[in-house]
C-alpha cells in the first residue's frame, strides 16, 4: 500500500513539473524538473529552420517548374535567375530539408518528454482523472495562443489597412494545420501512453517499426507522384492526410525513444548507487562489491547520433547535388517534398537524440544561467511563431519586398549561369537567412514578454 502511494505521488509530481506551458511551447524538462539546455537549443534551431525554409519556399517551387533549360534570365521574372543556376538551386534545395525537419522536431520534443512520464504513470490509480485535467489545460493553452494572435493580427490589419485578410477562415483551417495537429497529438498523448504502457516497450518498438516502414513507403509514393498538385490539395485527400500521419508517427517514435532512454538512464543510475554503497571495495553485507554502472548501449550515446547527423548531411549533399544536375528539377523537388522527406525525418531523429543523450564527458564549464535563460525565453515562442508566420504573412512579405527582392532582381539582370549571377544569388540567400533569424528573434521576444505574462495572469501558464 505504501509502495502504491509513493508511486502515485511520484506520478503526480511529474505531471506538475510538466506544465502546460512546457508542452505548448516545447520547453523540455529533465528529471527533477531541470530543463535540458541542449534540447532547448535544438528547439530554437528548429524555429530558425522553419523560418529560413519559408523564406525561400515560394521561389524554389517556381524555379522547380521553370527547370534549368534557360538560356538567359529574365529581369521581369527574377526567379529565372535561381532556376538557371544549378549551384544556387543545390543550396536552396538543401535549405528545403529544414522545413520538414523543423516540423518533425517540433512534434518530437513534446512526445519525447510527455509520453514516457505517462507510460510510467498509466498503471497508477487516478491516471485518467489526472490526465483529463492536465490535458485540458494544455489544450486550453494552445487555443488561447491562437485566439490571442488572431485577435491581435485582426486588430493590426484594421489599423494598418492590410490588403490581405490575414485572419481569414481558409488560413485558420488550412494553413494552421500544424497547430491543430499538435493540439490533437497532445490530446491523444494519454491514450498513446496507456497503450504503450500496456503492451510494453519491446512490443511498442516492433509496432513503431512497422508503422514507420508503412508510412514512409507511402510517403515516397506521394513525393514522386503528387508534386503537380502542390497548392491545390483537398484536406480530404489521403495524400494530404499523410502529412498528419507522418507527424504523429514522429510524435509516437519520439515518445518511445524517450521511454527507452529513460530506462537506460534509470539502470545506469541504479548501478552507480549500488556501487556507491560499498566501502573500501566491500559491500555492507561483507561480500566484495564489484558492480559497476550499467554500460550504456551504443544508441544511447550522443556520439552515435552526431555521427549519424554528419553522415546524413554528407549523403544529402551528394544526392541533392546529383539531382540538381539532371535535365529537370522534378526529382530534386521529390527529395524534400513536404513532410514526406525521409532525409528530413532521419535528421530530426538524430538531432533529437544527440541533444537528449548525455554527453561523453560531463565535467568542465557548463552554460551560464544567463545564456540558459535567454535560450529558454526564445525557444518558448515556437508555438506563437507558428501562428504569426501563418496569420501575418504580410509582415514577412514586407521584409521580402524591401530587402530580398532587389537582390534577386539584380541577379536576374546578370548573364544567366554566370559567376556574377551566382554570387548575387549567394547574397540573396545569405540575407534571407539573416532576415529570417531576426524575424524569429523579434516574434519570440514578443511572445515571451507579451503573450506568456497574459496567460500567466489567467492561470494558463506558470
């Protein structure tokens, strides 16, 4: 009876530590409530990846269908300069992996930290009651964020007389799909964890493997056959819905990896504590104590995943470069098409595990509290950034027209395929990346100092 009470108290404490703000913003917490700075840095990197991806997406898609068969660039159609430069297309194609990779990371981080705690707590009494309460608060946090920015953007649109209806119904239903998917995943997390807790970690791993093989087999088919319908997709089309299936697969896989890594960490800690009870090489009972901390498997070591990242990036560079040299860019587009990109998914998995696994050496100077606080403040704004970049596209369009378009027009005025045109495109890409970074910082700081205090005032955040 005492053991059950202790287990219930531990599961309730875990729920308290993982506040709705942590889930909705993606801010991870390690055991004991301490945040993992490495994962928060990854979260911030994911925001930047998403922003940079959107900075070049429209021009990239146009250049894909233009193809490389251009004898001369047309200043009246600046994208022709990008289409005529295979080197610039290769660079922008590499950037395109960032979009789906950042989205996968967005879902994976929450699944990685949320599901394992629920898997542990699902066998305790009162599980469903606690999850109903905590999940309700998380859903309320997400909805409150959307409503806050929707009202703010609508008010700004009226004041500034924006031509586009930034808060239109089509944007809310279609363009905010990632936010709605995230809300659904968070709501389903207690059910997913309950099922995983019942079948066990090994059976869950087998089922997850089968699911991933099926999902990415279909994704490869979609990427190779459905590009022509880009921008004309129905929400009811199964190929469109593969986006949701892909992201929930990432959410579940990350939860399974988090659960497995938690088991490894617990065994390692248990081994150290047993070894620590010995005195001068002898145990308390008088027998020699020779136990050592349990060796970590290869997959639970950071260097395994960092090497995977390097291998994937090198392979992606080579494959993408080869596709950029083909007579058409259709195959190049298939490599990074929406959420179907296997390369983006694999990079996201490796990046998450590299950030979550403990480093080989833990000694040395850590991150200062000020830097840690700054990273946490910016990383907490990813949900707000998703909403703003969708509902207030006019903001980025103004930045693009003021700073980026002139560079692209200038590159189009130069001889197609020349080194001078390529250098002009490099300046366009570099400035686009810098502007994207600044855009992220501004929105995330606004989110940190405006939205979060307001939600704390209504007790939806801590």
